[in-house]
């Protein structure tokens, strides 16, 4: 999988982009476990991608749901045993 960030919100610590191999759209958040910092990628619709790209503030509610693990069914890569916590 090749994740390409299109827009990054450094203040709120998330990005949106396209997974190149499948063409799926995503929103990612940084997480950390005791061994590494990495990103979790959540699939979003093309409509959500376009909305968030226009104004990143539109994504904040979804970002909060990702951080609180309310939308784990949308994870593109399922977490392992040592899942990190959001940064």
C-alpha cells in the first residue's frame, strides 16, 4: 500500500490523502506504542475527502471519532496486538 498525503493539518495532527494502489481516500492520525510512532489510516468517501480538502475544520468531528476508536471498522490496516494511542 502506498499512502500519499494530499493535505496535512499540523495543528490538529491529521492528514487526508489517497491510497495509490486501490484509489481509496483516507484520513490518518498519528499514534504511538512503546516501540514506534506510526499512522492509522481510516477510509473515507470521496465526498468526505472533497469536503475536508476544502476546509480541514470539517474533518475535526471525524478526527475525534478516530482518536476515540469509534470508527475502527473504517481502518484500512487493522491494528496489531500492541495498538498505539493517539498523539
